[in-house]
C-alpha cells in the first residue's frame, strides 16, 4: 500500500520539506553556505506569514458564521457568495481608514505598540513542528521559548495603553496586565507536566514521545490541559475571558485610541495568538503531526492543521455560548482555584515520574496507571477544592432587594426550606 505513495522527491507534497530541501540543495551547489540559511529562513518565515494571514481571513468568516448559527442569526451574507468576501472587505476598510494619532500621545511608542504585539504572536510559530522536517527553529528549549515569547505581550500591552494618553486605555492596559501575569503562571505550571513526563523541552521530542508510546499526553494530563485551555483564552482575550476589552466596561481596553490598520494589527495578533495556543496544545498534548500511523498516508502537516483548527473551534464555541466573566471572578479563579490545583498537579506528576523511573515498571503499565490516577485524582481535586471554597452548596436563587436605593439589584444566596 505504501509503495503507491511518492517518496522523498521535490514533488512529494506529503512533506513540504521535500521541495524546500531540493531547492536549498541546488542553491548550496552555486552559492556560499550562509546563503542557504538565509534563503531557508526567508522561505520558512514567508510560509508561516502566508498561512497565518490566510487562516485569519478564513476563520474570521467561519467564526462569525458559526456563532451566528449558534445564536440563530445569519452572520455575513452580503459581500460575495454566502458572505465569503466579508473579511476581505473588512481588511480593505481598515487599510483605507485614516491612521489617527492622538495629539497628546507618545507617537513613537504609540506606533510601536501594534508591532510589539503582532511580532511575538507570529514568532511563536518558529519553534512549532508542523511536520517531521517543517520546523523553522528546532530549539532544544522550545517550551521555554513559548513561555518567554508569551511574556513579551505584557509590556507591549502596557506601552500601547500608556502611550495613548487615555485614561480608559490605561485602565484597560492595567487590567490586561493583571490578567496576563496571573494566567501566565498557570500556563507555566500546565507546561511543566508534559516536560516532566518526557524529560525534554524540545517540542520535537514531545511529539516523538507521544508517537513512541502511541498515546497523547492529553490522556495522562487532563487537568493540565484544561487549565492551559482556559489560560490560553485569557492570554488571547477570547470569550468568556475577554473582560479586558469589554465595551460595556472600559470602551475597548488598551487599544481604545487605535484605528485603521493599527487596530488591524491588534486584531490579527489576537487571532494569531489563538492559533499559537492551539498549536501549542496540539504539539504538547495531542501528538502534534502524528496520528497513530495515519501520517504514513496523510500529509503530516494536514494532520497537524486539522488538530489545530479543531482546538481553535473550542474557543469559537465558547464565544457563542458562554457568558462573560467579571474581572473579580476571573482573578479569583486564577489565584484561588487554578493555582493551588496546578501546584498539586505538578507535585503529583513529578512523584509519578520518579516512581516510574526508579522502579522496574513496564511502560504500558506505568502510563496506564499514571493516566488513571491523574484522571480520578484530578476530578476529586477539582470537585473537592471547589467545595472547600464554598461552591456547589445548595441551589442559588434570587432574592428581592432589601433597600430602596438598591431597587433592581438581585442578590443570590442558598435556598432555605420553608
């Protein structure tokens, strides 16, 4: 069966590294060696940029149509067949709008803000393995690179809000920074689980480990995955955690004063950041570009993108169905709920790996036991800690306001039997 498929030639598009490798081999014969590295970097960067832009345009339409379907609306349906050209029209509108800079703004920092947010969101994909030979920078500290790049977003947000010389933008920036710092800690703890299991921070090793044991870390670390998905929603300002840009609260957050193509950079960066979170989840928890042997018949990059888009759909689904959280609820959920759970989860995983390595236990037995323990212990930990914090004790029912100046307010308390 496998002999039917093409193998290793430049026209074998099962692996996009083949045509690139053939081109670089020809260049290496007629040019200095450093030219090969420059050309390879330009090809890889151009491919990532092209994929990111096209994916953003496509998912702007997909998200609006899917959310409209969930909410019994039509969504884009005027520009082009079925509204397919609506994202293109929106992009043209942003390009044609006048780029206004507030008179009292710090112009250099104000203009640098969108770039400082857009570039890190794109740089994350440099270490993501789209396929066996499709990694722009195969770093042995790939996980650490993901954490470091995510941290750049925090000062960039502050610069964008502060340079606008707008109190609403500054308040939105400070609120966003508080959220980012809180949930970056959760992200780091969630990433520690896969790293402890595999014993490497290289993303290719994480994919290879899951392929070797024919399992996904998702089945071994369900609590870590759930925490990372929620923290990723905060990092990318996706619903229901997009309180930093809630028009009903502080206009539009740290980019209140931005319009035209500068706002377009923020919008594009948030979509790219969403794809980056989905790519990290796919690589660390879902086997990356492997699929239990199916990559022999299906191009590995198609498997990877299929998983990535499936994970990203979770955020679209959440946007169309879940109500927005308040800022106090969001911060309390990070510090009071997720942080203790992730600290315990990290200690448990470290202990499990130590017992596995120090004892003569077969890999299948060890991984099966670790997965079962983490699933049931994680469920008990989440439910038990929620009960300890006072949640889930009786039904919450509305009561009438007690004071005349509070008419219209609704209080909630445990229902008492009459």
